[in-house]
């Protein structure tokens, strides 16, 4: 059986590139980049919910906006106050 995480490490790649995991980057409390999402569920000025591999990502804040949305990536800007990672049993 292939160990995709090990292969990625040996090739110097990000683990998420081989495993399909969601990757989250924060730039202070005003910009968040979500790579490898599985769909947008909710979008308001105070809340954004996104499907991710094996979890739900819930971002809360003020004046939240989507700077960019593609099939794979989402960029959120605004005042980010809270980030929740919910497993299926916690939804």
C-alpha cells in the first residue's frame, strides 16, 4: 500500500498535494486561504461554512467576503474572529 504522506515528504511536496487534505493559510486575522475545499455551504457577512475533507470549516467574523472562489481554493477576507473545525459527529 502506498504511503502518500511519505512519498510527498520524500519528494519535498506539501502533504496535501498527495493526500487531498484541506490546507489553511492565515494572514493575520484579515485573510484566510483555504486550499482543497469540497464546497461552499454558507456565505454571509458574518459566517462562512465550507466542506473540507472529513470536516466542516466554519469561519465567523465581521464583513467577511470571498476575495476568490475556484473549484479548489477559497480566499476569505474581513475581520476573522473565530475558526471552527467540526468533525461529522460534532455538526
